[in-house]
C-alpha cells in the first residue's frame, strides 16, 4: 500500500473500535485509512461513501457478500476482519499489507522479468481460486488491487464493496475499471468468475508489458477493443502467455477457471486445498 499520510482535520480518528493513524488513499468507493486494533495490530480501514441505511436490499446484499468474503481461505488474499453496513459511513476492516501495489511497482520500476511474472501469476491465480471457491466474484480485479507484501502478492477489495457501489448516485453502468473489464461487463450482462479471469489476463499483460492489452486511451475506444479486437500481448510468451491468451477469450465459457490456470502454472494437479497451499508457497518469493 502507499505510504500513509497524516490525517486531515476532517478525517475520523476512530472507526469500529479501531484507532485511525494515517491516510492511505482515496477512490470512488471511499477512503482508506491505516488503523490499529486495541492490541496494536495494524489494519486497513476502508470507509465507504455509499450508505445503505433505509435500503434493505443493499444491506442484505452487503451482509451476504461479507459472510462469503469471510469464508475466503487466506491464500494470497488480504483477510477481511470486520465490516459494518449501518450508519452514515459503512466500513470494511482488512489485513494491512505492507508493500506497493502492482500498479505502483510497474509504474516505478517497469515490467516484471519472467521469473517474477510467473510467481505473480501463480499467486494471483491462487487468490482468485480461493475467492471463487467461497462463492465471491471480485468484479474489479486490476493492478491497483494486487499488493506486493513481504510474503508475496495479496489480492484486496474483493466482494463486499460491490452491493454498495450499486447504491451510489454516480453509478451509471457496469462495475469495474474499463481497461480490465470483460466483454460481458462492458455489455452490461450478468457475469460470474469468468469475468475475473479476463481481468486477471489483462493484469498479467500489464505486468509483462507496462500497459494493459486493450489500451489506455478513451473509455469508448478501450471498450470497443475489449468487445471486438484481439489483445496486445507484447512480450508475453510460454506457458504464462498461453494461459493469459486463454483467459482473454471473448466468450466467457471458453476461459479456464482460476483453479485450472493454477494447475497449468504449477504443472501439477491434486486436491484444491493442496493446490492453494502450493500456489501460496510458490508466490511467496515475489520481491
């Protein structure tokens, strides 16, 4: 995560029993603070902009997604520790990851060399396999939501914020980031785990080349390429390149699952729990 900045005069000093000590960042969904528990454990506290008081459907969706997110096995993901949908400022408390995002790393250092790219691919595929196994769809997987901690990549921001986004007055279309959205998201259709695999492919292409495979210019141009143009995979080759190309199929039914991607990258099959452990271990050496 970005280096925390001092709190501003209008920032809260406490949320949900966690003392807030710094400002990590702000986005469309809300503001992220560095916090501390009573026993001194550092956490990330995301205070969301959209309130769900009086919206029973949004509250039910939030609580359902929270329950699912808490079931996500802790393999290459930032654990969700607490959340509250009530009040004027819903919040989510998660494990604090001390490291830059993939976007920050590539933006500052350039594309990843092949060994690091492979470990990143394994770690993030492991995270998505764990997320999907819990019945959660990320829907906004992208470089900014992959943090590179001391023990490897961790995926953040999965699941819980989606129902709240749908209550926002600024919500005018599909949820997601255009350069990493799947064709079914662009067209406004309902999507499941395959849309995360498309975003995973876009993110791996970004890590390899320094740019997403459908460009970075205007939103209409990006969306047109997502729907109709082949991806620009650049230097991506070998097994990682082949898996990425499969994940960028326009037809979601043709994309491999996260678990099948993990099998291909690890070069072994077996029970899911074993694969998640192997994937987490293999990714832990990413620097």
